C-alpha cells in the first residue's frame, strides 16, 4: 500500500551522474538494473497526480494491459530482509536518529510506515484456514495513489507481481491502485487523507450497538419491560451479536454487519412470548426469512417495529455530532469559507459529511 502524505525521498548513489540528484531518475535506473519492467505507456511523475509522486498514463491504456511487472526477487519481506539491519544503521547515523528519539514510539512509527507501504498476498481458496500471508513491500506498486474507483489492480504469479489496468485510462490521467475497501475515517487514520463525497463508494457510518439498546429503552414504559429488554440484550451478547464497545457498520450500498443488526432488531422487537420460544430454541437456526434480509434496498420492506427502532437509533446517533447536515452542506457549498478552514478541518468535515449522508439515507429508508 502507498501513502497519500508522501515526502520527497533522498536518492542514494546508484552509479554516479546527475541522476543522483533526481529521485525519479534514480528509481528508474534501479528498475532497469533489477529487471522491473515498466510499460512505455506510463511514467512516474509528480505532475498530474493527486499528491506527491504517482504514476500517469503517457498514452491511452486499455483494460488488461500490463502497467509494470515486479520480479519477486526484489520484493522486501521478513524472508528477504531483517529489521536487525536497521538498528546498526540507526547507530551509525546519530544525526538522523539521535539516542533521544530512539524510543518505543519511534519503532511504532517505523512499523506503521512499513505497513502503510505494504501489500498482503491473498491466500488460495484451499488455504483459507491458514494465517494471512506476511506483508510484502512492492517497489513501483507503492508509488500508486488510492481511490475507491481504482483503475489498476495487482496480480500475483510465481515469478512476478503484475500491475494491470482494470479500466480504460486516458492519456494524462493518473493510475490508481486501491489500499482496500476503506471508509474515510480509516483512510484519514491510516494514510492522512479522505475522498470527498461522493467519491468514496466504500465509505461507512457507525451506529454504536449500545445506541440501539438506548433507542429500544426509549420505548419501554414500565420496569418489567426494561428488565425484559436487558434480558434480550444479555442474550444477544451471549450470541456474540452485540457488545458494549461494538458498532453496526452501514455502507452506502450495503449493511456490512447485516447478520448482527438483523438479529438485534429481531430479538429486541419480537413479542415476549416469541422471545421465550426463540431463546429456548437457541435462535432460529436455518429459519431465516427472506423478508428479514437487511440489505439497503430491503430496509423499507422491514417490519414497522424494526424500521422504527432503526430510525430511532439513527436519530440518536445524529445527536452525537456537534453540527447538523445542513450546516456542513452550507460549509461545503461556500468555497470561500471552506478555503479558510485548515487542512485538518477540511478533512474532518469530509469524514463527518460522508457519515451523515449515509445516516440520512437511512432516515429516508425507514420513514
């Protein structure tokens, strides 16, 4: 994976000449020496990219075309390099790594940097039970920036890793890979940037599980009802469908925690006698009804009690934000005011706005 907040690299000696002063020329020289094949249709550049370095199409590229191929011999992993080599380097360069900064926090930052630039080779279908593969650092692939609607994808083969176009890429357009299906809050946390609404089709909003419990408690009138509700909640905890620190995750097109939210709405909304029977039978087994499916398109078809509980939970979630949707729409539409915000404020605004748009979509669907 690459990182959006890239810094210019200091090129080391690669054989003398002016290329020592140019990180791109040094990198391309290194590529030729190690057999990293770069298509003549693409170029590593700082121009025409969303941030820092990136890769741009010099000619139109069609789906399926090879952008570059990286020999496995030049990949960095725990099997080809060791962290122990970094420690003597740090000792030898106190001007860069003084004893004062060599702390646990520094090592955490170094690990985060490696992970931000790393890829994980997927397991084969028959290997699903194995532990995930170790991270790999893939030269050239880590140059590509991220968007949700990416136009390139990394393919794995025994001898090479190949970056292949997945969409038509017009001349002059940037080539994007993906860092994974990541909501804006994950992107800002891990990489320091977000995709403005509506570009991030993988964006999500959270409804805290305890918020659904709070919304259900609002509908209780007497102590006996509250006691029964907590009994239902405890049963959901036993089923490992909810937890005090957990959240239901709602995407723009799907509910990512469909099973957990479906079960929670069902258990909290069913009549007392039905809950007793449900509990005695230890759940519904394979008796899940199609109309209970909690896809985004099916939400308006849910039982009224389910929709009401979900709606009340959304309203409680929206109350946790300091501002409402209209305030943020006004900020985004006023370019002059938006430009006066700090970069951090702009990014935070984009995160909140994307989340609120998803929550307001739920309000419309449950209305």
